[in-house]
C-alpha cells in the first residue's frame, strides 16, 4: 500500500485522505499568520474612531476589503462583509427583492442552485413574489434562450451560481449578465465555489451582486462577503439592523481577524490561481486516467469542459454510492446521493440533470485542492477501484448487465 | 453515522456472496427492491430433497446496511426448513445489526428477499412438470 505523505499538522495515520474541498478547505497557514495579530494585540473594534486600537483594526479590515475587490475587478466600497455565502445569498436576493418590490416582483433562478438560494426564493414566494425556477441542460448548464424568454419587464433579479458546489460546472456568467441587463433586471451570482478558483470580473461579466465565502478558498469559516454594485447603484433592504455598519446593509461589529483572513486568502488566490488551476488539472486528469484504465462504466456528471478542475462528480454504475463510501472509509469524499439523510431520494441536482435515478444513486463527489498530492490521488484512485470492483462482484445489477440483461426491462417493485 | 461492529464485519467480510443457477429445480430466487430506490437484493436458497435449506447465496446493490442485512440472512436461513426460514422477521435482523432508524428499510428488504426466494422455490414445485417428477 502506498505510504501517504500527509501535510504537516495532520499526520496521524488514522486520518482519512481529505478529498472534499467543495465542502470546505483547510485554512492556509499563511492566512492564519495574517489573522493572528488581530486576535491578540490588534484587538480594537474596527468601528472605534477615537483611538489607535480602532484605527489599526480598521486598517486591517479595509486592506482585506481591497484584496477581495481586486480579485473581481470591483471597488473596495462595493464589498460588504457577511457571515458567509448563505447570508450573502439571503441578503442579495431578499434584500433586492424587498427594496424594489413596488416596481418589479419577479425572480429567476435555476433548479440546481444551492439550497440557501432556493429556500430564500421559496420564502419570498410566501411574501408574494413570483419565482421562476429554470431547468438546466444535461450538462448542468443554463439554457440561455430559455433564460432570455423568462426575463420580463417585471423581473427584478436573475440569480445563477458561478460554479456548482456538487458538479463543478461553470455557468456562462457574462452571457447571463448581458441578458439580464438588456431587460433591466439585476444579476446576482452565488460565487462561493467560483471566487478564487476562476477569473471573475464584475464589469466584463455584468454582475451586480456576488456572494463570496471565506472557507472555500483556504480562509476562515464564519466570514463571507457580498459585492454590491455602486455604478449604477444597487439598493437593498438590510436583513440585520443595528449600528449601520457596512453602509447600513449589514449591521454588527466586523470580526476583524476573519475579515483579514478572507482578504489574505483572496490575495493568495489572486497570485496563485493560474498555477493552482494547472496543478489541479494535472491531478484531476491523473486520477481520471487511473480510474478509467481499470473501471468501465464510470460517468462524469456535469459538463466535461466547462468545469473547475478541483471537482469530479462521478457515477460508478451498478454500485450504490453510500455502500461505496463505506468501502472507502479512509477517503473523505461526499456521496452524490442524499441517502445519508432520512430520504431515499438521490441528489436533486443530479435529477435535474436528467441523470437516471439508478445512476444518481451511484455517485461520489471528489474534491481536490491546494494541499492534495499525487500520492494521495493515486492512493484514492486505487482504493476506489478496489472498492468498486468488490462491490460490483456483489451487485446483482452488475451480474445482470454482464449477462446482457437490460435492467430497465425488469418490472421492479417500488418500495 | 456509527455502525455496529457486526454490521461492519458483514459489510467488509460478506458471507455467501454469489449465485446459483436460477433454473435449478432445487433453487429458489428472490429479487427485491429497485435500482431507482438505491437497493436491490438477490437472495437464493438451495433446498435439499427433505426440504431443508442447505445453502444460500446473495448479491446486493445497496448501502452497507443492505449488504450486511443480506449477508446475515444467508447465514440464518441455512439449516432451516422453509417454514422456519419464513418466520425470520426484519426486527430480528435490525436488532442483530443494530441498524439505525433510517436503515430499517434494509432489514425489511432482507425479510422480503427470504419470502420471495421461498415463494419462488414453492412455485417451481407446484408446476405440472414437478408434479409429474414428484409422482
């Protein structure tokens, strides 16, 4: 068995190999270094205007704001700190919808969006807003003609995710923004998985609001940001009221160390994005080549080119995803199926892609990131190959397929 | 989710994985579940001339609990008469493997698989052919 070179700090032999970078990322040690002084000596309230403690904390926060803005070609005054992408999505969608409700009351989003977008939209429906949930193509991408047809003079907001958390596909943001603006609608994009991973430009992509997360880019958990365009100015109704911090859009004392951490993480992402993309692409291709050389009938969910290299969502036909996860306990991956919850339903995202239910039950999400090594990728591929082979030998569906029986021809009893 | 040692053992070292010839008169086959639901169990029993289940095999598409449940019942049915095997209840399976509540359906499926296999065997032995063979 391959000996694993684990990164420093996590060398206990019993720890699984971490391949779940879409769930969260470890904090980059350089980010921690930037944050530390703000926990200890620079502990001032960044909103204190009367003394040096406040000023140095404020300077840390404002530097971070600039670092975030620079990664998306925005102005630092357009960055609002939040607790994370969930809050940013809530603030963007509900905030804009409520502010403009007298003029426009229609929102468009996709059925494959993150639950915090869908749930906010559902909630707004109870307040009287109309919401259109557009389907996606088999590759997970939006149909631009369909989107264009859905936008009306009543549409206030189009909300489409930049990079998908489950399947890693990249939506055509610039085209979506152009369509929204052509009919006077605003464009919000949930970029929790895109920020720091792919080049983003709020001007070139016609983006009015962008949700950002800290812990997806090797920054701390509990911090995020919302980009809110100033020219022309986008107004929103705050969700959290109080001292009027963040230009009244998000009251509450800023968590200085977390803001500094998000800024530092953004600066590192800006400097290293190109090299990291190259590295992750090589790791991803190495992994896939190894898997496909030994296992037939493995399918990639989501478009194969319009996707970030750090994500693979794979269906291993004839092997159930949760059983497979149990067979690869020394790998930390995510099951594409929602079977670990009480429901027997496979992922709503894979179903929206039209992945057949039996294949949707066989999927894994594998995420590579900054600290993933070649040795880990090889080890993970070998463990998955061994587990899939063992489980296929045990699978009645595999046996039928090998015997040429069409599984769809069987009258299955639903249970 | 923490699984019991027994469950993990059955998952990692499944007993009696395999298949018998389903057309063999001594074999009863139960195929239950559905791929779209994420669970399919095939349980086969081989019955001796004096009506005792002398061997059993399974193949299962499903989660760890489904695989462990089917592995367990292949052990349990061996040496039993058809009537005895038919009394195995899902609650016994769930209790033995300490299945979490969301996995109870796996034990239900295993019980269904035993019943289906027995039924298949009995069906084979009431066909005109077997009536003549037995006469």
